[in-house]
C-alpha cells in the first residue's frame, strides 16, 4: 500500500516503445493494473497488442519505457519480475502426449517447485480450471476448450501476481468459454491482477473493470465502460412502449433536461439521453401527465462495441 493509502499497482508500464525496421509497432503505451482488477487491452489486428504484451512479459526488448511487476522492475533478463507473471499465450503451449498433470509438473519445475509444494500446486491449478477429475488424461484426448483450460492452469502453477491472457477463448465452445470466464472472475475475486485481450467484446463487458483501447501503436482511450461511453458522447436510448397521445408526449419529452431527442412511432417513443436511467422517473411522470397507458419501458446503454467503432473507425475483429 502506498503512502497515500492506495494499493500499489501489480503492473505499472510507462511509455512503452518498440519499432521493427524503423516502423513503430508500439508508440508510448502505458497503464496500471491493480490487485483484483481485470484490465482489457482491446484493439484491431495489427494495433500493437501482441508487441505490448511481449514487452510486459519480458519476451521482447523494448526500445524505451519502463515495466514494473509486483514492485520489481522488469526487462528481458529479470528473473524475479518475470516469475511474478503467468503468461497464457493464444497458441497452446502444452505437450499433447503428456497428461494435464504431467504438463503442469513440468512447468512447475521450471519455476523451482518440487515435492509436496509442486503436487499441491498441480492439484490446485487443475481444480481452479475445473479439470481436477481429468488430471491423468493425455492432453491430445481433450477437447479444444479443455486444452485452453489446461493452458490457463499452466499459467497459474506458480501463483503469479499478474496473469496475462492473450485471447484465451479463441475457437472454444460456449460451455468452455463460460467456464474460462467464470475462472477468471474467481481469480480476480481472490485478488489476482489480470491483463486480458480478446476479440469478443461481450467478454470485455463481462470481465473488465477498465479497458484500454490501442490503435496504431497508441493507447487512444482508457477507462471504465461508462467513462469510455461518456468520452465519445454516445447516448442511452429509452424506449417507451405505450398507447395514447404519443406525438404530444414525444414533443414534451424533448424538453426534459438531459434528453437530446424524442421521436414518436405508432406504438412507442424512442428517446436519446445522456443518463437514461436517471431520467426514468421524470419521463414516466410525464407519461402519466399526458394520459399515456405505458406498456413497457426499456433503457439501452451504449456498449463497448459502439465505443470501439467510434474511436477506431473499425470493428474489434477487423
């Protein structure tokens, strides 16, 4: 804990820069991740995510910048700082002819684990990902989703302070995806810091307390979902399904403070507002004043997909 009473970040990176053959891949990226926080790093293909992760994990030498993990400064030769990281790459890093338990024993020994400590960590890591009862089976007999879960267990074997997950649900079935997301929620609930990249915006919506959006090697926006929505000026949409004098209601609703637009249709009024949920009471009171018979009211908040498109001009999978 810092002198101001705030928790020190598990990961702190500043001004990360990396070029290849004179072409910048990452140009000044920096962010922090606190204990128990899942931070989503999102960007289109070629935006610089993979290079950023490689520098943070100490796999690639950076041209400039600083990385600190669990209080230790990190570079490509840092043993202590790199030991505080669990890296789960997008490509499976497993020996298919070995069992899940044997894979984890191998990786655990690389981190210096032996004896009962290694046995306990193998068991605990497989239980965490829901594969404790399949520990003795060869990995090449597993489904794609189960292999992904063993991949995560390998990243957890040494109890890292920071877990880096690079698109861990690519190509898995919905049941396995949900199991993986539930595992990550449990890990952050226990205080682990997680850096998460994905091409599925709904995963970022579910898991990430904060999101950084990277494009052309730069972090162009960062914050909670609500902060990012407000930064782009995206508005909530309130749909009032009702019968009665809808045109008169829409005209009056357009004058309610905070409402930007109100349009009447045959069976409903569509309203755009900056804080739709806070306006529900005045909008419903107005509907009562206008004699409307309200059938339903629905508030739709802008999602990260709309924010991402607004900031980058591309969809996440582009």
